[in-house]
C-alpha cells in the first residue's frame, strides 16, 4: 500500500495536486483573457485554489518516505508564492 501512495504522490494524482492544476489553468487563462473583471475572477480563483491545496498537500503521510513528505511540505507554499508572482507580473506588465 505504501508504494501505491508514493507513486500517486510522485505522479501528481492526489486531490491537492488536482487543485494545483486547476489553479494553474486559472492563472494561465489570465494571460489569454483580456477582460478586467474576468482577470480578477481568474486571479482570485487561481490564488484561492493554490491556498486551498496547501493544507491537503502539506499534510504528512506516514505511508510515504520522509523525502516525499519534505518535498510536499515545501512545494505547495512555493507554488502559492509563484502564483502570486504570476498574478503580479500579469497586472504590472500585461495590463495597461
């Protein structure tokens, strides 16, 4: 069973990872859509989904290795920081 959980973690098939993928889609869509209201909705959705993924993704799992738990613990906050940077870049450089 432990091997299966480890594989799911590394393949990115956990519920937390699905939230991250949705957040990436929302943030990516900001760069395509040229409507201010839609941009704001997508930015809030992207950052919100990224924040929602943190408690799920950062939770320690006793069935996976220490390395996997450490990577999980660090990667979700890093993603949220990168999402915030992407939103800032979008509004500074792409939104006149």
